[in-house]
C-alpha cells in the first residue's frame, strides 16, 4: 500500500472510489434520512473531488498501481487537523488499510497535536475502529459520534498564544492584530465584527445559518459549493452590487429578481433583456426594458 498527495489528474479515480465506498454503505444501511457522514456532500461528484484536491489536503491510496481509497484532511494552523473523509473501495475493506492510512497521515503532519473526525452512529464498527486506533469520543448522539485524538508532539514555542478548550465568551477586542489567526472546532455564534480587515481570509465548512452580512466589500471573493437555501430559509440580497458576477454550474431554481438593473445579464450567452423583450412581444403584457 502506498499513500501520496492527490493531484488534479487523480480526480476521476478519486471520485470513482469515493462513489463506490459511500454508495455501498448507504445502500447497505438504507436509512430513512440522509446521513451526511454516510453520504457526504458531493461524494459522487467529480467537480467536488476536483475542488477538494485543489483546496484541501487530499491523499490517494494505491495498491499495486491502482487507486483503492482516499482521504481528505483539513489543517488549521500547525497544531490541529481534521480527517474530513476517509474511504476505501469495498473490495479492499477489512484488510487493515484504514489503520495504516491514519498512521501515515499522522506521520506526514508531525506538528499536529490534535486530530478530530466524526462518524455515523449507524456505523458501530466505525466507532469501534476509531477507538481502537486511539481516538476518544467527545460527543455522542443518536446520529453521530465525534472523536478527538491527542498526539504528543513538541510544542512550537513561537506560537505564544493558544486558546484550547476554554471560554472567552463575551470578550471584547479593539485595535487588535489578529492576522493569521487560526480557529477550528469552536463556537463563535453571535459573533459581532465591524470595521475589520478580513482580506485573503478563508471560511470553509462553516455554519453561517441566519447570519447577516452588511456593508461589505466582497470584490474578488469566490463561493464554491455553498448552500444558500435550506429548510424553507431563502438567502436574500438587498441593494447589493453584483456587477460582472459569474455563476457557473449553479442551481438557481426559484431565484427571484425584482426592481434590479439587468444590463448585460446573460444566461448561457443569451441576453436576458432580449428574452424579456421577446416574452413581452409574445404576451403583450410586460413592460419594455430600456
């Protein structure tokens, strides 16, 4: 068995093995609801695999020259790591590959002191497996089990401030330099930030439900695999400048545009103004767009 960092040329094989592994488990369990630990978002989508490989730390697992598994890892700062996904092709499961992969990932990131991951409560053998390789459960519910593994590593003395498993609820800050700060697995709900510089910051795998974004400059920003509608809660844009915004491979079902400038707006290369003008002529009931 060999584990190596994935490259963009691996995305098709990466997707194929991911699809085979997660779908086999979903078909076996046949849960009455979608469990995101069993069917993670985009597990069978080549575009998602390409995104993961380009943006995160992804590994392919090979055996005799064939891709038989994969892993997705998120690193936050130097000390914290998360195993987002690990999957082995059904034909190769039960042969000790998963254990060796986790051990290899730890060796590849020797500064990480705390690893975390989660699995479905519907997979008791996964729960037992992670405990057997040194992970301790820190949260258990009827749907999932969350694990943490602490590894003894030398502490980087250059990092003088570390806040781990402590509360700073209600803290206030003014004129503080918090550049290059790394936050993971933390509760920052009801955060209030104003007049701050977040240039080149990155927000990934974040719950922003019912959050307000007001008076922001988001020029040059990118949104990839973002959900803006869930459980009847739509996202709304008021007085927002979306000039020259590009949307590719997006789901826009039910989108409503009212009282907005649409100069140059196109859908698959067709000007929307032309479409509306044609519709007006056909129906005779829509105002002319100047």
